[in-house]
């Protein structure tokens, strides 16, 4: 049974309302956030209008404020913002959703001024505004505002999307906008696309920065923002309407050959049961420098499977595995094989991985599959190629190998030790010392060090080469 001194709701209730009120008054002294929360709660006991009034008043104060919110204060400020958002949803929205919807729009209207004067490098404030956008979608779907009026409000908001706070607005409001609203919003965006930013005379153009091409002018940035706003909005509207052709039309022929864009187009064509067209799009993509995006590979396989081209899909899965040792492609390849053929194919794949040109990718794959015998053999035969800087790979690899392959585990740990000491990475010295102790504990389990140094010889060499690195040796007994 919990102690009566434990801080929980039941125990605090036993103090009684009067005593708790005294504590709250005492706790709120000098704490503006707590005072605002208490006022909101008190307003809620009167009427929804009183709560709404308190929220409007606070939002107006936030919008008018000029002081900078640095990283030390941003969490407290975000807490205040979140309290306003939650009050709108929980205290107003449950009783007067139409009022809550207007408050949410007002909440979003303070976003630009907030971003302009705050350090939101951790994204806390941005997340709150994205959440508020999602709230707008939910309440609008319930209250069903007039479609054209809602579309006009969305249009105005997207033209103020300086910090990406409205990025998901069309997606979240699509159900409330409906066919009529989406069409109206689309027409507004098309009209905007025909209205370029006016270019002022050369002597009146304002320079706001420098780029690879020289001076960057304010009107150029405004024009870029206009074009980007239109293109992204029309893409999202096309998705909301299920209009694949309109989605494709937002990209020129050259851009459609970018692998990531080709994958997005093919995905939508496939969903629209236009698999042949999807394959044509995906196969016209141009891969530069030999790198092929994962999403392009995935959708191509989905398209081939949809078309019933199983042999071609299998051939492509194997090619994908060969290119970068992606285990997911190998698993799917083996799964699609007839019974009793998968073992032989798996052995072939593991042998291929064992001799893969990139020793680190090969080790990563063999450890994760797992094929520890081949991983150990890889380490033993290519120890001189191991780069000890890959500690995020080598530490778990050594742990996996040490039970049955202590020499291989030792060589992996030695590579990390050597890298840290040779490159004077003092921040890693305590890890390197731990690895050396682990090597010492494994030494008795190694029946034969083969052509490699024994542990004592290796430690002696470290002493001779790095004996003056006291910040390393101090970590050893």
C-alpha cells in the first residue's frame, strides 16, 4: 500500500480545498506561467467566454512582444504556448467548437512573430504549431465551416508560411474543404502562379545576402517563395483529390527523372492501378554517381510484383542486395524462392558478402544477419583494412564475436584502440582502456594468435609507442 506521504492525486485531495488553494497561491508567487494557468482554470469555472477572453488576451500579448527568447528560455515559453493550445482544445473546444476554431486560427497567427524572435533549434515550438494545425483540421471537420471561406483562409495562411508552420495544413484540412473547397483553393493557387513578384528598378533592388551566383535580392527570394508555395500547394491538392495527372504536371520532364521524384510519381500511379505507366516513369529515372535511393528500389519492386513480373523482380532484388548488402532485399529474395532452394541461395549471398569490396559494410551485414564464422574470417584476413573510427559498428561486432571467435573480437577492439591513440582522440581514451582490458580478459581464450601479436606483445608495443599518453594509461589498473 502506498504511503500517505506519496505525491499523488488521492493523497493531495486529503489536504482539502482550502489548504491546496493556499499552496497554489504560494507556488504561483513569482511564477508567471503558473499564475496564467490558474487564471485559465478559474475562468473555466465561470464560462467558456471568459476562458476565450483570457486566451485572446495572452495571444495578443505574445504577438506584440519584441524580446528575444534564447535557448535557455525557449522551453518555458513553449510550455506557455502549449498551455494556451490545450486550453483552446480542452476548455473551449468541448463546449463551443466554433469559438475554438477561431482561437486556433488566432493561435497560428502569432507563429511568425514567435519564430522571428526565438531560438527554436530543437524544434519544440515548431512541433506545437504543427499540432495546432492538426487541431484545426479536426475541429473544422466537426464544425464544417463554409468551404470557400475556409479555402480562402488556407490560401492566406500558406502565403505566410515563412517557417513551415503551415506545411501540413492542406492535408489536415482536406476532409473539411471537400471537393468545393479544394477546387477553390486550387484556382486561387493557379491565379497566384500567374502573378509574379514585381521586379523593382536595379537601383532600388534590396540585397539581402550573397550566394554562389553573387548578390541575392529580396524580390528574388519573394519570387522563389511564391513559386514554391504554389507548387507545393498544388501537389498537396492533387494528392487530396487523388488526381495523379495534376500531381505529375507540377514537375517538368527533367525533374521527373530525378529518382526520388520518379519514385513519388510511380507510387501514385501504382495506387491508381496504372502500373505500366508507373514502371515507365521509374525506369526513366537518371541515377548519378551510382547512388540509387532506397525508395526508388522499393517502388520499382512493388510495380514489378503488381505486374506479375516475378522473375524480373527477383533479379532486381538480387541486384539490390549486391549493390549495398541490404539485408531486407536478400530476405525478400529468399522468401520468394521455391522450397529447398533458399539454403543454397543464402550460402551464395553470404559468400558474396564475405568478399564485398567495402570491408565495413561486409562486416556490418555478416554480424547482423548473422553469419559469425564468415565475419570472423573477414576480420582475420582483412584486419589491416579495419578503420577503428567505426566504433558504432565495431563495439557490437566485438561483443557478438567474442564468445566463439575471441581472436577476431580482439582484432576488432585493437583497431579501435589504435585509432584512438594514433589520432589522439582523448575523449575516447576511457573506451580504449576498456577495450584493452576486454582484450586482456579474452587472451586466455585465444588458442593461437596466428600471425598476430600476443596480448602481452601488443600491450608492450602500445607502451613503447604511446607511453606518454598518461590520460589513457590512468584508466588502467
